[in-house]
């Protein structure tokens, strides 16, 4: 249950977080989930749960604000910050970085079935994503194995990373303790 459960939990919570969208056309149907959009006009920002935003976007009734979207330029900037050779720091990511990243990669992969240029973008984005994850994982494992605890470190971690850090720290501490146990006990 461990890892996949915490990632699934984070993703479930993300689906229910409020997100701001811009209406691109009037919603012509009535449903309790969209009835609160009635007073909003086309071009106006409204706040809805992410799951509803996804459905409205798929149906071309809305779009995400630019700052809430992942694109190749943002991913490249994150990659650059993470892979600076001298960096032992853990740069702060937006709290839902991995949820947004998974959706971005999924969208590119789907678009890649129709457009070869999107497939190439997907392959490049996936490669950058793997590098980001590997760099952050190395740093988190290093921090988890180190003695002491830096509270400011947690501020730089996403929920998924924090869960991993705690499991790794506990495993490292248990392992160290078992190595140092006396045989006579």
C-alpha cells in the first residue's frame, strides 16, 4: 500500500482542490456542480474543484489560467534548477507539482498519437521529468540518512516527497539501530 497509496491519496486530494479557470463559453446545461457558474460571464475567472475544471476544459467551456498550467518551458526551468551540478539544496516546487506533471505528460502522450511533434515533445518532457525526479530522490535519500533534521527542508518538499522522506528516514534509523545492536541482546 505504501508509496502508491500516498501518491494516490495526494492525487485524490488534488482532484478536489479549488482551481481558477477562465470560462471560454457559456455552460448551456444545468447540473449542481456547474450551477454556481451561472452568474459568471465568458472571459471571467471562476473557482471550481480541479476535477470539474478538467471536465469543463475537455468540453471546451473553460481553460486553465496560464500560471496554473505546465508547459515545456516551465519544466525546463525546473530541470535547470534541479540539475545545477553544485546544488545540494532542494529547490521548492509548487505543492502539486507531481500531479500537474503527470497530467502534462499524459496530455502530451495522448496528443503524440495524433501529432509526431507532440510525441517528440513528450519524449523530451519525460526525459527531463526523470532527471528531476532522480535528482530530488538522491537529495531526499541523502537528507533522510543524515543525522539531525532541518525543518526548513520540509517546506521545499511536496506531499509525495515528504511521505518518502519520512519512510526513508525511519528505514535508515531502524537500519542504523539494528547494525549497532549488541549480539548478546
